C-alpha cells in the first residue's frame, strides 16, 4: 500500500533547444522548447494517464500542492500562483489563458503562449539572427522552424497586445 499512498513529482527548471529556432543544446531563448518544462505528477487518489495541455506556471505548483494537502489557504495573497489541483485529482480543470515567458541570459526575449501560438519578441539577439518579432504555430510547427510573423500580422498584433498588457500589469 505504500505506492498507493505516495506522491511522485518529476519536473525541471527549463527545457533545452533541440532544433527549435535552429539552435541545439541551448536554453537561452524564450521559446516553447526552452520554456515548456516537463512535469509528471502521480498523486494518491489522483487522475491516472492524463495529459494536461493547460497553461500553468511553475509558481502554480505551490498553491496546487497546498490545496492537495488540504490547506485552508492554498494560495496566500502574496503568492502569484493559481492552483490546478482539480486537474491533478480529476484530469480536468483550470488553466491559464496565456503564459508569458522570458529569457535574459545572452539572448533577451519575452514571449506569450496563447491558443496554438507562440509570439516571441527579441530585445537582444545574442548574436543569433532573430527577427525582432516572430510567430509560430506550435500545433503545425512544434520545432518553431517557420516564422509566420509576416503572414499573420493579426496574430502578431494580438501577441504584442497580450505581452504589453502583461508588462503594464507588472
């Protein structure tokens, strides 16, 4: 019965570029390959075999864990995280509408992930030939090889608007 009562959580702090944006063995960009981190949760009594495609931040894990442990206050006011405990327990639940990710190592970028889109804004390219604005359809192009910014100015505008709104809220 020990396994049934044991929580197992496997995660990481970042992904690694394996061809995304034409880069290998790198994690200095604000793209899906770098910022979509792995997380596997086995929780006692929780859902099994479910893949959650919802958007969550790392900071969402703390209130999720607190709620799963039965805390009366899973997300204290000063926390930025939002619990996704229902997803862990039942396989469906809340996710965010968008994620803002950033990277400021030798490349300075901020991105917004919404729907199937990844809008990337480059402030300093770190000697990579990145355009200032890039757009990727992650459903059709998960390795971010085809920049659609020139073809989809409407989505670029939407991404820039979401990024600016996030910036103003901060």
